């Protein structure tokens, strides 16, 4: 009898181990739009960490459109009842998805890891819906950066511009030296990024009234006219081949010294790093002229969707949320992505001078009220409003429309429901 009992245990044990391994090997489907060189390396850090923890990573990367194509794919998946475990979503869209009752809370992780004390207040608020944490933030990107090829700047004999007159002086010198002054792509979100940079140069309070509050008086003010005039003047320094050009191809122009400057968020720094370029020696990152005391933030986040047969987060979803906010992960992720950790107090000693400046400027902006959400990158308004404003900017930058007509159109767009 004892022998039979021992044999029975020996027969059952492999089965139990098999079940345990199957549970540990939960497949985590992840939808995102990180497909460029630096972005792919960054998300690869999370993939490796999740794999080491015993989970299967099912990567669903959708390139193009600054995330627009990914959002279309996500809607299709959710409607068909095949929602991913996690998806990259930003800003007000987090709350919009929560209203559809398709997200699961991750409060247990957020509370045990004390996220509220670890995140900037503006970002902590964005991660919640109806008092529950439904998203985990990866990193913070500063949008109002100007990248400058140091060799091009030296050849032109210019200095890093801090005002628009200084910027145009440098651009003129680069043009005279045979260098395309400004590398620019031909996509609407890139055009909106440039426009919001210029709006921010009118002051953080002006930006908040115009972009966040959609104040009609501010939107139709002489200052807004001046912003459109400045954008028009900057356009005179683009090359003729920007139509349809993606952002990383514009960055490559600066990396290869084919262009002198680029207006782009600090994810572009990941492209420089992938090319073996070093800040200070090969390129310079500086605040957009007139915005040194302000910080337009763009936060990458993952939300977690209900899986079939469950109303609570799976072990894999909770493990992912916890890993995303791990200080060591945030540090390594930011190295590749070009961002800074969203977690306050995360390690910065190994970061380059651009990242350190970004982190220091962020703390100053938070304290001074200059910390503002990016419209172009889904942080400030709903898709409907942001899309309407983007259409105004795109039309202006691709036609002979006057600044006055653009301002009038902007005021109408802000009323979009």
C-alpha cells in the first residue's frame, strides 16, 4: 500500500509541476507604437524583464502616425472581444477608455508601491479614473526641445539660441554655410509639435489659457497671431523634401550633419544614442527659444484591459505594472528612449547631461507652474479637439493662409465637441 501511495505521488507531481508552469507562463499581449531604433530597445527592456519573470510576451507593435494607427488597431481588437493585456495610451484617452468599462484597476500595486508619493501630481491624476489606478506611466518626455548638430553650429559660427531673433540669426548662418537649417517631417503631429512649441514661447500662462483652457480671448489675441507669424518664418528654413517624412528620418538628417536643427521631443535623443552620438560633443539639446522656464510633458503609459472571463487584473498585468514603476527599470528604459524616469527620485547619476537638465528643469517647472501637458502628443485635450486644432495648423503650414485666418479657424476648432 505504501509503495502504491508513493507511486501515485510520483505520478501526480509532474502533472502539478506542469500546471504550475502553465500558470507562470501567462501570455501578455502588448500593443504599442515603439518601432524606431531607440524605442525598440527601450520596450525590449520590459520584454526581457517580463520573460525572466516567467511570462510570455506577445508583441503587437503598430508603426506610424504618432500612435494613430495603433489606436485604430486597438479599437478593432476591443470591439472584436480580443483586447490586449496592455496597450500604450496617453492623456485624456485613459479616462475615455475607462468610461467604456473595459479597463481593470491596478490599485493593489499602486498602493503597495506608493505611486501617489512617487509621481508628479499632474501625472498621478492622469493615471486614475474614478479614484482607481488603471494605467502605469513609463517615463516623461520633454517636448519643447531644440536639437542642434554641434558641427553644423560650429561651421556656421553661431551660438545656441535662447530667443527667436537669435534662432533666426543661427538659421541664416547655417543656410549661408550650405546647411539645411531645420530638419522637418511632413506629418501633421510634427507640425502641431512645432506650433505648440512656439505657442509655449509666449509664456506658460499663455499656453495654459490657450491650449488647456481653450480661452477664446487668448486664442484670438495678437500674441496668437504672433505665434502663427513665427511658425511661418520658421518654415522658410525647411528643405523641399519633407512631405511624408517621418520624425526619425528628420532626426537622421541632423545626426548626419545634413541639417542643423530639429524641433522634437526628447525621444529623438534615443536616435542619437543609437547612432553612437554623445550630447555635448556631437549634438546639443536646448529648450525651444523662449521656453527655458517651461516644460511641455508627454507621458508614455500602459493601460490594462479586462481579459475574457475576468473583471480583475491578471498576475501578468499586475507584474507588468509593478515592473514599469521599478526605479531600476525606469532608469534603463529612459537610457534607450531618451526620456527621464517618471518616478521622482529615480537614479539619474548615469544619465547624460541632456537628461539631467531635463530632470532639473522638470522640478523647477512643477514648482513654478510651468509644467504643462502637450497638445500634440495627446496629453492636453480629447482626440476630437486636438484633431480639429491639428487640422488648422496643418492647413496653415501647407497653404498660403494668413495668420489672421488661421487664428479665426483656431477659435472655431476649439469649440469642437
